[in-house]
C-alpha cells in the first residue's frame, strides 16, 4: 500500500516539476566575465555567425532548442530531438544535449552587437556567448527533456 502511494506521489511531483520547467524560460544571460569566473575556462569552442544562428533558429518549430558539440562540430536539435544542424548520424536517446528556450537565445543575439556567436564547452557546463554576454543554465537532456 505504501509503495502505491509513493508511486502516485512521485508521478504527481514529476508532472509538477515538468510543468514548472515548461512555463519558465530555460537559460539565464549573464556577463561573460561572470561566466568565466563562475564556470571556468572554455575547453572547446565553435564559432558561428549570427546570421547562421538565425537561419537554424528559423528551422526550429519548437519553443526550445538543443545544442551539443561532437567532433568539434556544433549539433542542433529542436525540442522534439529532431535534427536541425550537423546531425549526420542518428541521435541516441542517451546523447546529452543542452536545452535552452528559443526566447533566451534570441535575447542573447539581440543584446550583443558582435557578429559572431560562440558555442562553448566548459568543465561542467555548455555556454553560448555573444560579445560580453553569455547564456548559461541550460538543462541537460536527458534527464530533463522538455519538448516544445
């Protein structure tokens, strides 16, 4: 009997957490200086023009977008884990991508006058930097996968 109630409670909490994540934008923009001091040096970086970022954003039909760097190439998926950029082989369910709200990526692009966007891997986080601004605090998917 206790196991049944525990399972029901766990399911209710899971739905509540999912709803909370879905309602709030994913990601937070901070200064590049703060990102460097809080999250350490960039280990891998892929540069792309703002125009190219806008191009692949326009291909995204969901409210979130996912990024990963593999073999020095940026890979991009939509919120349903469908390929948008540089996904030559099937994406495994266990491949971890970093999820951000489309609105936060667009906000980052609008804040900076820099013509390039850097997709960065730091020791424990994935960052997106343009000029003096860095988008941090994305969700790893899995385990936190929120489509749309």
